[in-house]
């Protein structure tokens, strides 16, 4: 590039003096002689008051309207370019940054005038950025690198230095809070899922266990374990654990006894009262046959308990002798009982007929101690002994529902009775046992069952299986019929109930009863017949057992397989048993 602006273009020579901050060349006019001073451009329109004068001795200034004495001050430069004219004056400058040459601005391509060279104390800064603070030194500009055009930039001029942000800690805390909150939510969800899974498993186990229990206890509809349904039922029933106590009710006023077995199946948690008819044939201690009623009177508790174990195949742990006065006290102690009565029971103490019954027939009848005893021992005229036995069973179940389920409280009740128990049972043993049965009775897991006994007092394996096998877990073993004298009884008295009465009496006497039916016509006198002379003694014993005179014993025709035949006439008087 040429250092001078050739006059050949316009006739006026210019020379290059430098470059402005945008990289544009800056020229100045070179004149051989000082031209007349031209008035510079006054942007405020005060041309008449300001005149441009040449620079004379480095001390002259253009006209200052605010100074006194008419001193001249340098021409006003609104952009402070600081470019001096040769010859001592400043070149005129228009407001658009063009150098005024000869009173007229140059062509459009004329470059701007350059700023006055910087002094050593000035610090350049990037446009649109704040300059360095006043008094700030250039000590931080240790890595100053001069630009190709001679300018220098210092690092202090740049604001790109990373400075700590006062809000950074708040942002970090917020991020940590958000992260922790998210983790807590996820952890809560995981715990909820774990609890749901655990709850599902527990409910499934409870359901399976409940169904299994219902099946095992025989309470599941359609899948209950019926007796004899499978070959292994007997074995499973026999393996169950049972606690059994025999109770004998002694009627101290009217005579006779009633027997029942109280059974607590600890395996299935079910209780049962098994009613034993007095006609049940047992084997006596000396090997002879006898009946349950006769065994209770003659053999006592131990002998009867052993005989029942032999016939029923069970294991009776103790005997509870309950006389009617103690039954009355027991009902009063538990606060009366509720029973569904099946008949009206007259008051045994009534002196006149037609008085109101002591116990009325109906559902949920409340019975006191006296009423309970009257109902448990009542047997109507001509009624079978089993009817009275079933009433006794109702009273016993009613008592069990009212006895306390707490072993301690139940033991206190037994002790309050002050009865002398059999050595096989203590007050505590009986109280604990009754408390267990009471809990089952209150929960609906208790029932009463009658042991089926044939007419001759023996047990049928098929008929008794539901009680002997399922309830007692034993096997029926009736004595051999040939061991007892068989007696055939025909009723010719005209009273149907005499047959049942004679059956009970004979069975209690140790004889085998055979039903001979009813005679077509009644007869006055009774007869006791034997066919073989060897049975004469047995016939005499039968007459005594039935309360007939020995004169009724005769040799005659004996029906069936009986050893002795009996014809009951009008002279037969039923027993009170």
C-alpha cells in the first residue's frame, strides 16, 4: 500500500497516519503552506461565534464562549478524534466521522480520522464491555500479547473470569432434596410392594390351612370324612387322641341309673356325649355276662369301667358318679340351663293330679336345678328307657354350655359341689375336663349320640360303627351269646310296655332277651317254661328276676333257640327301673 495519497486523484495530497480501532486507514492532508483558516463544522450552529484558527505555538486554543478575555479554544470535536492538522491546526471533522477537506467532506470512501494515540496510562477495552476500574493497575495482565497492529489487550479487560455464584449452594441443596425425595418415594413403593406380597402369601396360607382343617374335621361340604367311606378311615380315627370320662347318674329318689360317656377329641377339637343304654350287655369280672345297669350296681366304678373298655374298645380315664342332688346343685351353680323339652314333666312332689307340670314342653325352656333333675330322670308309662336317657343327655349338654370355659373357674365349681369323687378323678382333673367340653359346646362343636344296641343287648358292627368307630375310635366286641341264658318273652298281659320292661329287667339280670311277640289273646297268669331239665334252675332264676312266683315255672315247649320261654300275664307287675 502506498504511504501517501497521490494527488493525482484529486490534486490534494494526503498521507497515511494510522488505522482506527475498526482497522480502517486514517489519512491527513499535507499542504506546503498554511492555508487560510477555515471555520470548522459547528454541530450546534454557532458558526458566527467560533472561528477556526491555526495552531500557532502549541498554546493556542479555539474560542471558548464560557471563558473571558476572548481566548480561543481548539475547534470543538464532538467525537474527540484528536487529529491535528499540519501547520499547527486541527482538521475540521463532520459529525459522521469524515474529515473535512477544504470546507467540503471528501468522497464517501474517505476513511475516518484516527484517534489520538494512546498514552501509556490508558488501557484498551473491548467495546460494549465495562472498562477497568479507576486506579486498577495492569498487574494482572501478565499474559499480555500485542496484536499485529501494535495494540495490546490485557486479561483484566475481559469479564469471562469464573466467579463464585452465591446461589450455587441453594441449587445444590435443591438438587439434593429432589434426589432424596425421589429415593424416599421409590423406597416407599418398594416397601408397599413387599408388604402386599407378604399379605398375599399369608392370606393364601390361611385359606389353605382353613380348608385343610375343615376337611380334616369333616366340616367341608361334600368332602367330609364319613364313617366307612374309605378303607383307611378306621385307622385314621383310631389314631386320634381322645379324653373319655364315664358319668353315672344315680336317681336317689326313684332308683335306677343312667350312663353316658363324655368324649373330648383333642385331635379334631370336637366333643360328644355318648348315651349308653342300660341293656348293653357286658362281661362281668368273673367272665359271666351282665348288663350295664346291673354292673353299675354290683361291680362298682372300676368293674364297670373295665367292662365298657372291653366292649367298646376305648380307654376310659375316669368315672364321675353324679347323684341327683349334686346334679341339682350343679345346675343352680351355673345359673340354670336352657333345654328344648320334648314332654311335660309333672312335679314329683305334687299331691293332687291335674296340677301344672313342673317342666313344660317347648323350645328354650329355662330349667332350674330341681326342674333339670325331674326332666333328666323322667320316663313316662310304657316309654322306652332310651327316651329318658336322651333327656339326661340334653341336660348334660345344657350344663356344659353354662360351665365356665376357664379351667380354674370350672374347678372352683366342682369343688363347691363338695361331692366325694371317684379316686380316678380329682377336682382339678374334672374341672379342667369340663372346661374343655364347655368351650366346645359354646362354639357349636359338641353333639349328643345314642349308642345303638340290639334287642338282646349286643352291638351290631354296622349299626354301631358311627359311634364306636368314629366317636370312640374303638371296635365293638359284644360277649358271646352262648355265654348267657337266652330268654324268649311273649306279651299276653294286654299292656304293650310290659315287653320293654321285662327286657330291661332280664338284661339287667344277665340274661339274653329274645322278643317272642304279642299273644293273640290276653291271659291272667304268667308262665315260665323250660324244655331241658338242665334249664330248670335257669327258669327258676328267670321267674325270680321278673318278680314272678316259683309256681309259674313249668316244663313245656320253648320257642326258637331260647333256653327259657316266658309268657307275661295280667299278674305281671312292671319294675320301677
